[in-house]
C-alpha cells in the first residue's frame, strides 16, 4: 500500500514561551562499541551516518540514556558495557535556557548504576525522569504492535511520567506492593496456609495506588487518542479509521471487589491475576487488530503517528522543548515521506533533532533543504 504524508506530517507547533533546551556535548567511555568518544553538537540538527554496525544507533541510545537512566534497546544494564571492560560512562552537557547542566550516567560491574546532575547523585532515578524530555522514533517501536501488553503499558507510563512525576512514583509503589502480594501468595501455597487479613493489607494498598493509575491512564488516553487519530490521518491521507482501545478490568468494578472475585484463582496461580498491571491497549484499524489485519505500510504509519502524538503530548505538558531522536527512519520512508519529513525541522520553534542514517548523501540532501544549522558525523 502506497502511503502519503501530507505537508503537516511532522509540523509540530511549539509554544513560543517554552524553554529552549539542547545537548551541547556528549562523552562516551566504554559504552557499547565506543572506547572513548566525544561529540560536540549543533543546536538544531545532528546526523550520524555510516554503515550498519558502526555505532550510529548507540549514540542515540546514549542520548536516550541521559534522559531516562536506561537504554532504549537493552534492558540489561551490564550489557551496555564495552566488551572486556569493567564500566561505562556517559556524560552530557546541556544548555537549558541560559543555564548549563551536566548529567552523568555510569555503571561498574558489581556496583549499582549512578546518575548525577551537576555533581549531585540522584537517590532515586525516577526523580530525573521528565527533566530532559525526549522522544525516540525507531524501527524497534514495532514491539508495541508485536509484543505483549507490558510493552504498551510501559509506553503509556513513559508518556505520562515525563510530565507527572507523582504518577511515576505511584506506579513504582504499586509494583512494589504487587511483588509483595505475589510473594505472600507463593508463601501460602508453599506452606499450605492462608491468611485473608494479611492478604487484605496488600489488597488495600494496591487498590489505593491502582485507582490513581487507572484514573490517570483514562484521562491521558481521553486526551491522547484524538491527537493520535489526527496524526494518523495526516500520515496516511486515507479514510481508514484507526483507534486505541483501553483494555482494563476496572471499568465496571472497583479494585477490592476485583481482588475478592479473583482471590481463589490467585491462590491457585500463586500470583495476582487482576489489577492495573493487566491493562492493555488494543491497536485497531477499521475495527480490527492492526497486528493481524494491518499491512506493513499501515503498521508503519500507525507507529509513526503514535510516536508523533507522544511528542505532541509531552511537548504540550512540558515547559521545555523535547529532544527528538530519529533512528534509521529514512530507510523506512519513501521519497515523498522523506521530503515531507523536512517540514518537521523547518518550524523555527522546533527543538533539537538527532538522526541516524546509512547514506550520507541522502541525509545531507534532506537536511540542507531545512535551511537550518546542521552537523554531520561520519562514523
């Protein structure tokens, strides 16, 4: 299916009052394939070009790491350490309005990860989330369609958390209590015992945190879904109907009743089978799951629309302009879509953009058309 992007595909309008933010410099030591490397960045557009396997995506992942204290592509932190080395370090120098900020993420084998801002160590990584808002669009996003519900829940939580740290803390607390409740259920089974009052303590805590999560997710999707639909319409230039459907067990029942209904099942399974940790999003096109009934082109457009809507939402909620990472995206778009991608950065109010691509000439041709300052790094 030939897809068409209209001229507004990446035309993200930013509030002129937002604080300007850009990454000035990044230093990588023993991070993935980099032994020691420093990059000085342009305020607007930065492109990493080179053959596959030279580390283009790794640089983007390092930038992502500075915002989220974790990799976008590998959840096992130690696997981001260069082979045969004992540690990695990522250091970024940011300019936020007129202020300079320094962020360092490091990990040594056998030790805990350390995240510092301006020399001060974060006690909780979650306190850092949202300080450097960022959105990445990558071929890896296809996991949102193909993988399990936990990926889609994390997507929702990531978007909300970048502008609502209280929500993030609530999710963390919920998950901690969930682990404790599951451990208690396993204890009951192992020791052939049961204590309803003890279990109820965890039920009440989960109900308290889970109710907040459910309300926040519902309110978020009420606002997010229309943004997403508008983005998809602009990208596909078609009349097909797309939707995001929030699947939750809490629409017609409260938490404590839900736990009561499932307590026998939980005892048999030895884990908590009901709650917001079972929420999901169904990606639909013309009323059917896009995973089964969407073409490759439709799925591609769906994911780009989803991530652009994420950018729109975070941009609206945050007081600084988010950084945008486009990983290997030109290879996934036809010439018409690449041309119209240029409109994204032609907006003077747009923030900093990082691009990875395998073709230097193609990339330079595209960014030249923006008439914006740019820098190309040949790896």
